[in-house]
């Protein structure tokens, strides 16, 4: 990617978890001749997630425009002991609008950083997602950013979950492990159970059982479904009263 192409490229806004999981899959299965939608690690993702991930790989110069893996990707996948240095170079080279020397990323506010991404023709939620991916990449590469920026990897970017969404074992009323319900999930389907407590006394909670991990698009569908369900229930309660 030449300097002119870099300046015109749109910063990616895939989730860091999706990106890191894909790199992990390449380290396990090897790098194919071409990275396209038929690669198993991609074929199971939604169409939008596939597009976002492929765009991120192109932006970081890990693939060419036709999906051919570059030496940079091969080095990043094959040399995990040096992955921080390799990723750092890819970030500094391809996020040149941040690391051109004219912008102080070590003292910037979130609003200032958002302005830099808006200058790259991003808007709305794509700005937030692009910043999340960028800050997660920087943290993974050991690139120091401003302490005035919120950490994004703690929100799931590094494969972990926020504190209140940590995985919890099912516990019975007696304090021992509870037997999870099987239908509609099979015993080996990879599903997991998560609790979100709504009060300090842990008397009100939301339980979510789902395949793990899920894509960002799937998470959005779950969020929208929950919102729609709660709104519907609120409307019904209002009608009854």
C-alpha cells in the first residue's frame, strides 16, 4: 500500500475479538493462498463481519486487494514471539494519520481522536467502532496512548469480558453446581451461560445462554431483540394498569 492509498483508506471497524480470533485460526490451520469468504474461519461469520474483517486485513497491509497474504501477515502469524513489534509497525505504517508526528496520541482526548477518524469519512457508530479497534490494536502491540482515552480491550477486545459479564458457573440453591438444561442446546455445542445481576443483593438477574464466541453482528441482533422484548413487556404492563 503506497502513501497515497494509505491516506485515502478508510480505517477498519471490525471488533478486535473477531480479528484476534481469525489470526489465531491462521496460526492453527496455516495461511491459505488467498484469504476470501470461503476460508472456514470466515465462512461461519455474517456477511457484514466478513467484509469488516477483510477490510481490516487490507488496511493493515496483511493482504493485497485480491486477498493474497503479504509477507507482513506471514511474519505476524508465524512469529508470535515477535507479534508486538510486527503489529506495532503495521499500525504505525497504516494509521499514518495518527502517527504522522503532527498529532500527539499520547495526550489526546477521546473527542480529539474521534475528529481524526471523522476526517477519514467515518461517522456515527462507525467512529466509535473504529476507535475501539484502533485502541485495542495499540494495546495489543504495546503502543502507549493517552491516559485520557478509555481502554477498549477490557470490554472484550482481548478475549476477556467486562467484569459484570464474566462467565459464571451455574450454582444451585444448595450452593453446589447446577445441572444445565440441555434442550435446545446439546452437551457439546459450545454454548455458555452468563449472568447479569441487576441489583447489589443479586436477587434480580438476567440469564443468557448462547453459543460462544458470537460475532459482533450476532451480538447486535441479541441486543435489538432484548430491547424489543422489554419495550413490548412495558407496553403490555401499561395497558394492563
